[in-house]
């Protein structure tokens, strides 16, 4: 689905519905190998979509008179809108935040951490080797680097191997790590961070 040029939906629009549709915000998710679109009708719904790590994509009401909604200009544009340049150095915390899913599953939080944000920090996909040099002391580096690699590996498992939607996965992070060890094999000359970036690009497309 590289060229999802437009999604046209024919419906009878009243003035009230017209106003409502103009306030809608759209979110893209890949679940169980399928690309799905969620529509948020209010701020609470928007926050729930963001907490789940879904990607907001541009949408617009093209013509109320013609009773047609052009919800998406292009998938590639949507993908570009949520991507940040990887060469930019971000601020990586000295201590990794605690992984505590609240109002979402561990799989959903892992996706949110890698793709969108880690609490108040940039997403893990932007934690480049250069950015991670902040972990220069041996005691910090060994622990953080190992944990970071495990998170990346678990992300690869969730995005490429798990046969259920992240929102339906009841397993904890420890289970995700264990399953990633059982299902994934290391590749020579490729770190799990690099593998996770490849997985991310396979979902959203490279920029």
C-alpha cells in the first residue's frame, strides 16, 4: 500500500456532521499485518490514540457540497510527517526511564517508546550511537546499552513476529523479551538498534 493516494467516502452530510468531520483527526496503525485508520472525534480520543503510539496523518474535508471526504492525501506524505532526521543528535537520558505501562499494554508502550516518545524524551529510534555516547562511563554504559538493545529487539518482535494486535497482547515486557529471544536470531554486523530501524522503515517507509 505504498500509494494510498486517497480514501473517498460518500455519505450524506448534514451541517452538524460537516462541522464534526472538519474537527476529526486521523491516525494510522499497522496491526497484525494490516494497515488501519482510526478517527478521533474529540481531545480525549486524540490523547488515547497518541498514548497508543499511533501516527497522526493529514486529513481534510474536500467538499461538503459534493458529499465526499478525501481523508488522506498520500501515505508517503503521512509517513514523512512523523519522521525526524536521524542524523540529528538528540538528548539521551543518563538513566533509562522505568518501563511502566499505564492504560496500555506493554507491547503498545514499547511501540510508543520506539516510534513516538519515551516519557519526555525523544523516541528510541532517534537514540543513535552518537547520541548514546552520553553513556560513556563503564558502569552506566554496560547496563543502559544492554537494556536498550533488549528494548530494540523486543520492538522488532512486536512489529514483525507477534501474531496479534499490540492492544490485545497481555504479556509483560519480560515476556516480550523472552519471546524475542526465542523467535529472533542475531545477524552478523547488524545491531538490534539497526534491525529495529529497518523494521520501523518496513512499517512506515524510509524517508
